[in-house]
C-alpha cells in the first residue's frame, strides 16, 4: 500500500453531522474575527489514571492536565517550539549552566478551598517549593529521574536526603529565589536543551497549600493550577469537565482574553466505532485516530470531497513509537538472542500495509521516529541498521539461545491494553501468528484495562507487553531516555518508570550521558544515533511501527492545530457560527 508522507496537511471529507445549536447560540464576536463561547467535546477511549503532575505517566491524564496546569514554559501547539508560559522571559549564561527566569506578575492559582476559596498570586517561591517537591523521594514521584536528576545542582543530594528522611535545609541548592518574580536555576554541566525538560508535566506548578490539604493521593482526581481551564467535574469512566478560568493571564494579539471556550468536556467512550458514530452525529468536535477498518473508506472519500464539506481530516507523521517490551532481567528475555530472534521473526511492512491499512510507518530504523525535524538536525535514520524480516536468522538465533525450532521455549503471555480501537488486538494477533510460524512458539494474548496494564508493566509483573511512547518534547532524548539504567530501581518488584524493560547496558548509558552534556546539536545527535544502534544490536525493544496522526475535526472548530506530538493546548481553540463555517 502506498504510504502518505504529508506533514501537517488538512483534508476535507464528506460526512453528515448534526449541529450543536446550544454552542451556536453562545458564541460572541471578538476582535480579529475570533469568537468566544461553546464547549469543546473530545473523547478518550481509556480512563485517566492520575492528574497529580508528578504521577502522570500516560497520555490521557496528560491531555486533561495540560489544560489545567502550566510550568515556566510550554510548547506551541502550532509548531512545538518552546514558548513562554508562567515565565514571561528568561536568559542563560554563555555555557548554558545558569538559567534565570522572570515570573509573570498577577498570575493566580485557581480558586479553591485550600486558599480559603479564592486563588492567590503565584511567585518565585512557589516554583522553589514545586522543584524541591520534584526532587523529593516518593512512590508518586515518577519524573525526578527524567527532569532534574543529574542535571540541576544539588538535586541528587536533596533527593537522597529526603529518601533518608533527613531533608537538607534550603532544598535544592541549584534553585534559588532571587526575588518574588525572579528564579535562578544552576545546572551541573552545560545543557542547551534544558527548556525542553521544563515543559514536562513533572515541572508543572501547583500550590503547596493544595499538596498539604489533599496530599498526593487526593490530587489524583483534583487539580489546582494556573491554566486556561479549571477542573469542574470528575465522573470517573464517564466524563471530566473543565470550565473557563476567568482570571487567566493570557491574551491574544488582538487583546482578547483567553481562553475563547466556555468549557472542555472529555467523555470516555471505549469503542472506537461508537466514538466515530458520535463524531458523525456532531456529538464530538474532534476524533483522534480513525478505527482501522474505516481508514480505507475515509481515505477513499477524499476523492469525492466537495468544496464545503462538514469536517476535516488532519494528517501528519507523529513523534511516536508503537512497540513491544521485554522484561530483560528475567528468562527468557535475559538472553539478547531471544529478543533479536523475536525482532527478526516479524514482518513490519506487512503489519502496516495489511493489518493497519497503512496507518503508520514500519519501525525499521530504531526507536527514534524518522521525523523531518530530527533529520534536518543531523539524525541520519537511514544510517542505522535496524531489524529486517529474516525468518532464517530468527531461527538461527533462537537455536543458539537453546530453543531449536521452539523446543523448550516457555509458554509466555503477550499483555496488551484495551482501548486504542482494534489495532492493539489486530497487531497482537498477527504477531502471535508470525512468531508461531517463524519460531514455532505459542504466545497467549491477555487484554487488560489500561491502568491495570500499566501497573503490571511498571512493577515488573509481566514479561512481554504492548507499549507506546509519545515524545514529551521534540528531541530524540525523549525516546532514548526510556532505556537509561538510571531509571531502574534496585528491586525487580519496585516501580520502574520510564525504563520498564529494565534494560541495562554500560555502552548505551555512556553514549546517552555524553550526548546529554553536548551543546552542539550535530554532535549530540551523532551520539544519540550511536546509542540507538547499541539498543538495536542488543534487542532492547521490539519496535513495530512509527505512528501517524489521523484526526477528524468538525469544520466549525478553528485553530486546533495538528502537530507531531498530538500536543493539545486548547486555550486558543474557538468555534465559528454557521455562516462563518460555510465561508471558510
């Protein structure tokens, strides 16, 4: 099947859908041709797991929390560049070891009982507390290792002191409050990409008062931030409703107060076909990922599209990897020959072309998706020697590992998560068949709810599983950090995130560490490429395909830009009335 490599292209399709007359009636004209009002309705096929910033490890929770919380900086929904958020500006010294941030004045936390009912103004001391908390040992803290560990001066020492129950006075030595609106962060070594780290959810700002009143467990389904939307209603498994923050600091270029929308509603319809039907009825404003069996029909309708169809198809390559993980410390995956045999026993091109109907790109390069942004900076994907479909080599490796023709290989289970439409199941079934045909082994498939699936994966309770990774920021490091041994706990039963495979390789770690210290992007990317090749040669993962984003958006929804990370910041999304929709 011919693949489409069309970055950030919007297509229009023909489908009939109803109109939300209540939204239409609430729209109010603003400066610059924008409109305020309306409720943006989106759906997730999985339930959210946790809204506490330091424990957000999956995308559903992130998509909700990203509308509520902010950090010093954030990403642009349009082009994924780093833009100001709670820091209106910043400077760095010549070698990028000292970063100074100017905090916006007048920004308030959302109203909440933890303040006595009315939100208070933020200051630099709030960030000092939040970053000290980020470097505090806790079962709910999953982001220290990816963000400040080894990078920020004094972060490791403070973390250890909290682990020993003897917190160092003054917190992290490298984070200093200069005055109420100035924060200084000192790094251990030069790191030009530090702003990328600060967009991660672990660096969101939330108030000490909320932490003290509700605790980490209480903040799982309660969120108090500074963002464009406030958490109003949580009905687990049914809906999450966010309402407009009337005190939000943001304004557009025409002086209009942000956000434009009155509210955002997340529903949790589990079946993709039902989700598509609700979109076609006009009950959802956006549909992310088309059901696999419907892709062909929808793409065919492109040829029939008229000048003014009811909604759009947005398509772009994604900085996202769909892969299977191995638990490396445990047999049989403690032998890299087994992992390599699995990798050479599957036909990735066939999976994408026939099973997924072309929705994706075969993962034949490495674990870093082959996007133009990385390639333009020197990440030469084609130079990597990835996995080929080679049944003979797979059988040879399997025999060398002690399993000739599959003899003696234990019965294992491939654990996948529900949701995500039918592609998780279809992909698992095809790979199950390929492993049987080419290695003569029997693989069971077990489907679990997403939260239960993640719990078992991160706690080392499954050997072989489906996973996926969407970049936290547009840099290869966001993928390669998945295999850094610095994220592995001492005990197998302890939670391991993001390195849930518990892969450990000294050469890989060395290359990854050196790359993190390199300021020059070209040299840094060369080191990351070498690390990527090491993990390929060691069979660290079983990459299946690089994702592509297929998104349907109702035509009256504007400025909901598609991007390679499916990063959503709906503070600038707005509706247009019928007459405007027809004229555009």
